[in-house]
C-alpha cells in the first residue's frame, strides 16, 4: 500500500480506536503531513524505535509500540520457554505518553506469557540497565527519546547483559516485527488478568536501594581527601534524574546542593528549555543564574532519561561559568580515576578504556600515560556495553572506564549503559578533591593540555527531514566517499570507511580491515592525528559532522579547525543546494 492507502486503512479499520481516527481526520487534505506519517514504518534500528508522537505507521503511538513489542515477544519465545520466563524489565521517563507506552509494552508481553517487571513510576535509563542484570531478566525496555524535543518519544531494547541490543540482535527482532502486517494479530490481555496470573509485577524501592549502594562502591577517594562543603547546582531538566542524583550526593556527604526549582519536577513539555539536552548551552541558563546567586563551584545538568550529564565550572568574570564539552569531562574523569588508582596501587596491568570513534584522542593519550590500552567502538554506548560483555567473557582484560563525546560516561560494570547518576557522584567528588587542593576543574584541564597537547572538538548537525532529506544525506555521503575536499595545510593520512569495514592508508596505498560492525560512517584522519567524521544519525533526520583538531597551542588547534570546517561545509552546501 502507498501512504494514502495506509492512511485510509487506519481511518476505516475497526482495530484503531476513535481517538486515533479523530486525529487522522484532523489532517485530512494535508498530503505532506499524511505522507510523512505513512510513507514508511517507524524503523526498529539498533536504538529501537524513536519518532514523533502521533498516529501513523511512522509515528510513536500505542499501535507501533504494540507491533514492536509483539515482534520482541516472538523473538524471545523463539529462544525457548526457559529463556523467556526470566522476564522483561520496563522503565520510562517523563515524556508525553511514556507511562501509556510502558504499560502497553508490558501487557503485550504478558499476553505472550512473558513476565514483566514494570517500574512504579519514572526511572532513569541506567537504572533500567542495572535492573535487568540485578533481576537476571532476559531483556529490558525503556520508553524514552533521551534528549529529543518534547514531541518525540522512543522505545529502546536491552539484552540480558543489561546493554542495549547490538545490530545483529536488532535485525532478528526487526525480522519478527516485519512479519506483523495485520495489527489485529497482536496479542492482548487485560491488566487485571495479567496481575492475577503473576505476569505483571510492579517494582521500585528495592531496586533503587541496590542500585545506589553499588554506585557508592565506585568512589575513588575517601572523605578526608575531599571538601564536601563544595557548592553544587543541579538541574534534572524536568526529567528522571532529580531523585537518584540528589540521593547519591546527599548520601555521599555533599551538604550544599542547590536545585533549579523551575526544572525540578517532571514536565513532558520541558517548558523552561527549547531543547532538554545538556549539550545545548541554553539548557544551563537557569542553572547558571542560580550558580551565580549561591556561588557554586560546579553546575551539573542531566537529560530527561538521566543517562547524559553536562558540567559547567565556575570561572572568572566576564565568563562566570564555562560549560565543558563531553571530551573535556571524559579527559578529566580519566586523569582523576587513573591517578586515584595509581595512588592506591590499584592500576590494573590489563586495564582497558573504551571510547567511540568520534571521541577525542586525548583520552587515549592519558590512558597510555598510565599504561592502559584504549579500544574504539562505533558511535553509540551500546557498542561500549557490548565490548564490556566481550571482555567479561574472555577474562583477559579489565574494564576501567568508558565514555563518548556526547556526555556519556560509565565506571563500574554493574550498569551497561552511560550513567549520569554514577557520573554525578564522580564529578562532585573530583571537583571537591581538586577544590581542597586549590584547583578548579578548569585549572586541571589546562594542565592536561599543557602536558599532552591542545585538542579542540566540534560537532555540527544538519537536519534534513522526509524522503527528500534522506536523499540529500545519501548524496553527501556518496560525494565525500568519491572525492574528499582538500584542506589548507592538512594532508590526509588515512580514510576509514565503516560501511565497508576498510581503512585506506593514503601514503602506502594499502587497505586493512576494520574489526567493527558495518555502519554508514566515514572518518578522515590527518597525519597529525586530527580528524573529522561524517555520520547520518540513526535516530533523527540528521547528518552529523564531528571534528577534532590538535596542536601544540590552543591557537594552532583552533586555526586547523577553522580551515577544515569552512572547507567541509562549503562542499556540503553545494551538494544540498
């Protein structure tokens, strides 16, 4: 069926309720909107589902959630009764329709005779990951669209290790979902019946306590080395971080925690911010205002599902607070954790740091200085989680820390996704430790640059929506693969094409294999280890351009970035136009 046929089918079919039909009637005659809602099925990628909330096959609604969950149920039951009987944990954040989507997913699984553990109210994504492992469940689902605008929601699936599913598993689940062409075949059960049969269990406090207690074990330093009187401002940006982060900081002895009241409570409209993402400087406006008022040394902000965390550090006027990048915070974490372990004689000889291919190389340099190896993964914390699983199974390496440039960090192995609750505790302790020694995090960062070289990173995203946008993104990738632009005073050393799994050495004219899953990503590396990456987003209608340039001075690194950026975007603009 074409998009108009699908639209009319949803209007006529008795399976879809009157509320759905009324919404669809409201767009009658708006062919562009109808096309966008029905030109394809909302894709179940490696990140699960993510899209705008609304009726249609290309939208997040109870029907597309039901269909995805029936596909997941078929996949789990195919693995055998003993496998599926371990159950599925379900969590959700503060977004529109999150509770409804979570309950819908639970009841579809229950109708397929699969037990579910549903959180009593909103919880963070990393706690979902923890709960899957803690309860020895077979899978997890979290209803969230992370840091997307309020009109979005999503559906992420986790495996029995607590990590997001990797592409090969996603493909198997997708195959089962695609077999469901008739929504009326999706199994149903009433909530009352699911509870009576012991298939639906509500969970909460006992999981919270176990999770927080495990986080406390990760503290690198003891209380005597830390100034617990440091002033910290925190904003959950209307999401799920408020309770767990305030709890961990309080129980670790931090006394001066100031909460941004306007952003404290869950709010699906994220009414005080245009974009609820701590990567966006505007998200810090209210927190910085409070920080100035109370004289806070650091400010922290978490996204709606509390897996990402941003940090701002007190500076000198006229810039009173400096917002750190994910790469900068990752470097500070590495230096703090590794130096703490070294001081205690606890540095593992077989220790490994894991980062993504779009994350700064400064982390690799710091890790090497402490004798640790760094592994690279594709973009997405699911790949870091999978590497931890591989390491655990092989037993010859020890995971120490994992991170990505987009404000995702993980210490410990009891969670298998980025964790802003763990990171909040570590940031507070790190800042308090250095504060007691007369240093701010900015001083520490500058010392790292002086020791290891100056690294400047930047990320630009270009939104190209709909089928026309998809075509333009494809054209950009094809054009760069065919003909790279020449950048002033920079020579390309290597081109990594992750779509074909090949690395091309431009000097030796040789090709080597890349031992990573296939992905539509292109990385161009220069002889000084500067690089840029082109990557279509897997969850949004965007192409992302990551840039990282290094030099002996800040000015030298910035100059390289300036030349590269102007050249790259001139080529992209020509393609789009």
